């Protein structure tokens, strides 16, 4: 994560708040589906790969 600057004084907290939001949603997904962490990681990697291939 060294590529991202989580310093709120420079980014208005956008990177940090995005990180927190995604983590919160992952926790909610885990609770709702009883998925293992590795399954959620696989999902996130799949989403990232889709963005790499197709863009946002």
C-alpha cells in the first residue's frame, strides 16, 4: 500500500475513507454470507482484474 498516501492533510482523506469503506463492506459481506477471508480476497482480485481489463 506504499503507493497510496493516506495522509489526510494532502488528500482530504479520500484514500483513507475509500479504504475504510471497502473494508467495512467486506466485513458486512463476510457476516451476510459466512464467506472465508480468502473467498473475499478472491472476489476483490476478480473485481480488480475486471477493472484492469475493462476499465471502470
